[in-house]
C-alpha cells in the first residue's frame, strides 16, 4: 500500500515536471516572438534614422497631439508631502500645451540598486526614468533597456533641448556611438570638500587646511585630543590631490583604475596596485587608524556622512560642497560655538566639473508614447514655469521670486529646494540661485570657494567622457568585485594588521580574478574612444 | 495487454482514492505553480541575459556565467564557510530546540511555561535588520554595551569588528537565539503526541526525570527530528543572507570567517546587475544541495527505511 502511494506520488511528480517543461516551452515560443518583434524595431531604429526622419518630416511643423496621453515617469527618492500638488500644477500646463499628463512613481534610495534594473527586466510599462552615470546608465543602456535617441528624434520632438545641450554633453552620453539619454546641463563640481569645526581648528592651532599635509596634521591633532576626525580614510582626497580621477565604469565605482585627469596629454590608466602612491597611502592610513583618527567600527557603521559631524563625534565631514554647506549651517544653528566652516584640502588642483551625464533622463525602450514623452521632457527642461515648479515648488507657497534669476525660500518642509529628483533636467540657463538675507561667515567662505573654483576649472581630459563597457569582461569584472571586498576597504581605512601583507594578498587575488584582462580591454576601448574623438 | 490492465488499474485506483487525491490537489497545484514552473528559469544561468531578449530570447553562453565565482579566488572559502555555518546551525539549533521543548513540557507552572515560551518565540518576529543594529550596539567599540561593561570593570576594550575569530560565535548565537522559539514548536507538538501511558509505565518502573527524557521522549520524537534535519540539510549550501549581510555588512576584515556564497555573489554582482551570473550561483547551490540531501536521505534509509523522506 505504502509502496503504491509512493508510485502514485512519483507519477504525479513526473507529470508535474513534464507540465512544467511544456509550460516553459509554450511561453518560450511566445517570448521569442516578442523578442523578434523587439529586434525588428531595434533594427528599425538602428538602420533607419532616415526612415524616422521621413516620418518626422511627414508631420513636420505640427506634431500630432490630438490624442490624450498619460505618461509615467520614475524618479529616485521619496515622495515629499506637497509633491502631488506641485505636479498637479505641472500637469495643468502639460495638458494645455501637449494634451498629456504625467504621473510619477518613486524608487527610494534604498531600493534603487536592486529595483532599477528589475523595472526593465520585467518589461514594465512606463515612459521616462531618471538615470545618470551613477544611476545605472552604463548598465541598462547596453542591455537594451533605454530607447535610442537619434539626433533627428531629438531635433524633432525636443528642439529646445537640442539648442541648449552642448555637443560635448551628447558625446558623453554615447555608448557605441548611440545616445540613450538626455543629459542635464550645468557645471557641477566633481570634487568634495570638508566641513570642519572652526573652534577645534583654533584650539589645535591649525590655521588652514589647504593641502594634504595640513589635512594630515588636522587628523592627527583630532586623534591627540580624543575626537574622531572623520568617518574613515580620505582616499578620494589623496588621489585627487595627486591629480588623479576615477574612471567611469571601472571596478569599485571607478576607483580601482584611475587616470591622470590634470594632464590631458597623459592617456595611461593607473591601476592603483601598480602605483607606489597607493601603498604609501595605505601606510599613512594605518598610522592614522592606530592613532584613533576614526572609529575602528567604520566599516560596520551605517551612519550617514553627516551624522558623526552633527552629533559631535567627528570634527569634520567630507562631501560635496552643497551638502557640506547645508550641514555646516545646521551644525552652527544647533551649536553656535562650533563655528563650522568649509575647507578645501585639494586647493592646489584646478577643479573638474562633473560629466553632464551625471544626471539625466532616459526613455523606456518599451514605452508606447516615446514621442510625447520626449516633448514633455522638452517642457521640463526648457519651460521656466515647469522648471521652477519642479525645482522649487509652488511660487507663493514654497518660494518667492527675487528678481529674474533668484529665489527666496518661504517654506522648505513641504517640497524642498532642488531635492525632488528634478536633477535630470537641470538647465543652468534658467536655474534660479538662492537669495540670502542675513549672511554669515560660512556663506562668505562658500561664495569665496565657489568663485575660486569657477575661475579655476581644469582643462577637459579626453577620458572625462569615457565610460568603460564591462560586457566583454563581465566574468573578470564580477570576480574582481568579489575579491575586492575582502581587502580593499580595510586597507583604505588602515584597519589591517600588516599593510604590506594585505597589499600583497589583494594584488594576488586581483591578478587571479583577471584584472589584467580588464586593463587590456579597457586600454583597447579607450584607444578606440580616443581615435573616434580625434 | 499488460499496459492496458495497468491503465485500468490506475484508473481504478484513481477512482478509489479520489477523496485523498482531491485533498492532495491544492498542494500539488501550489508546488507546480510556485516550484516547478519557475524552475524553467534555470536556463538563465546559461545565457547572456539582455533586456530585449528576456529569459528565452537572450543568447546562450554555456558555462560562462559560473566562471566568475571560481575566478574570484574565494569560492573554496565561502563554500566552506557556508557549509560549516549551516552544520553548526543545524546541529546546535536542533539540540537547543529539542532541549527547550523538553524543558517546557517538564515545567509544571502553566503561567510560567506560557510566558517563557512567548519570550523565546519573540525574537523570531524581529527583522534581521533590527538584529544587525542590536548587534552593532552591543559590540561597537565606541558605544557598545559590552565594551561599556568591560571598561567600567577596568578592562581593555575589545574591538569586535576587527576581530574575525569572535564572529562565528556571535553569528551562531544570534541565529539560534532567533530560531529557538519557532523551531521548538514542532518538537513540542511531537512531545504532546506521545502516549502518556508510556510515561506512566516508565514512572511505575522507577524511571526518574532524566531517564524519562532520554529513554522515552527523545526516542519518540526521533522521526520528527530526522525529518526536520533532512529538510534543513536541503539548504546546506544556501547561506542565510539576511543574517550574514546585516551583522557583518561590508566589513572585509571579517570575511575570512563570515563570508558565505550568498553575500559574495551579492557583492560581486550588485554593481553589474548580471542576472545570468546570479542565476548561475543559485543553480550551483541548488545542485549541491540536491546532491547532499539525496546522499543523507540514502544514509538515513539505510539506517531505517521508515525515516527517509523519499
């Protein structure tokens, strides 16, 4: 009896497996069909810029907006309380001009890494999405997630964007010669600064922090006085001080392989483990970590960058200029005696501006309303009314205009300034700046640094717009990323027992993982990129 | 002719057992839809995935997706860690769960038993993220509860987050602490099912409490233990990602003792979003798990056929 039941059960299992296979085959047939369709439309785009063009000229002048369309857009972050009210106003304008409305879904910061690519793998229906070199552009575009924007397409449906965005910005977006996003247009500085407590600097007898040695003195002074200097070792500051920059698309967010950004003539990549400077840095960090310049728990501490600074655990914080200013301001408001100020430990170097592709907007490859989406984006990008709404909120409620190009904040709690993921269409030509009434020393320092930086923009390097495509070496890339985890972060923060031994281990692990293949592929791609540019 | 009578016999049995089969149907359908149908996605492990092609249309690339794991130089270490941790979890976990179940049944005060059972059950409902934060607040060297106690007693601080050797103990402790209440419920049920006359007989024969436990309770719940053991052996190559990721995080210093297959795969693939490689790792684990569970099941059935799963 028992035996028989078992037999029946196994029969069922067999049936189940067969059914599963059949089901699989069935859907496979369907999917390949859809696939060939996608491929066909792909070749249409690729081969047929001319075709698209003729279609466009067919309806030239008056683009057809007779049918009402509801667009969907994905942004990064969280929905602010007044967000829907603001976008209601935006939709009023869009309805009138383009006969369309837009609804926004948010990917929160935490789920962005995991969910962004799932939106494309699940073939979800939406039209526009925020992207950027740090936000999956290099990963999703080569896999066919974004719609290719031909020049004709942009000129037809977003002529204003075409006239605003410079050629160099479009060039940066190109992957294998094709454009997949509309980049933002502004000079954003790439380099971070440090917000420090002025009262402690005075107490420790440190007048200024303008170079690496002064920064190290400050770190050591902090440790001597029993306060942490920052959350971890200043690795980026170190190589930027030497004139290096991260290479977009390289392992470890680009920091494993650097290029000499301050010297446009230098086209060699610097793999950090072949660089004496790196071992030098690691030894210095070991010394600092042992002295107590930061907590031995930094690798596990999930605190935000500003947390330690604001609650008095660290004497400084490192972030971009805008954030440092915001939090220095907050620190001063909460602790008037701190005298928090901004310093630039890399003042020796001319300043790099962010690639324009740092922020941008892309169109979903499976969107059914690509043309209308592009036209709507054109409004966001170049219509001052919509631009102000998206960046500042509702005039009279959240902000008020000061002159033509400035604003004053009325209430930041409901919407917030420039913080609703409106960065994808930032357009420096129509972006308002803040009007400050009662200026403090901090504001002067900020403006001073800003002036200094704007007058000291570094020459472009051909690799600024280069982005490494990891497709050909994806195995090695994944293996390198896996091997890095064990050694790199502890080294960067001086937490290892034996620096030389750890360096040796890291080096061997990366060689075995295939770093040389990556470097070779990278050099080939870079050479092709450079020859294409010239 | 034989086939015909076989078919006839089958139909006859189908009719005879129709009520049982109907009762079985929901479970079979559930398994088909949620376990067998998704299994066809295994093909992803052998494909170079792209969005346009999807699961079925992307090009094949053989065993290419598996390579990164072995190339990383960490494959042996993380596989070893995964298996050793799981063995520790299974053995110590089963032991504590059985022990707790036995103690709970031996406690006579009803109120006390209920309260202590609820208290032990509680950690099961706490998210691993919260457990991670709790661990950080206990072991942190700046504000950690443990280090506060140590320093107030005049001792030297211990930097737990730079001491890899402490972590196997910490991880095992938290895993058992979190699972003991939930796990003991099964054994409690099994113990409740034991015929009380056996205990009475044992008592009359002069058995004391410990003899009652070792000679009656444990042998009687042995089948339950073995079934549960087999079930957990089925996951022996799968690291508990929540546990390891939330407690260890990105701390490379601890990886030699704490890195498991799942956390390594996450680190390797989070920046490149390679679905094919993720699928490959999952398949690698599943195949090893299947092998292990088959072997262990064979061993169990050699010991006693009635205890085996299949």
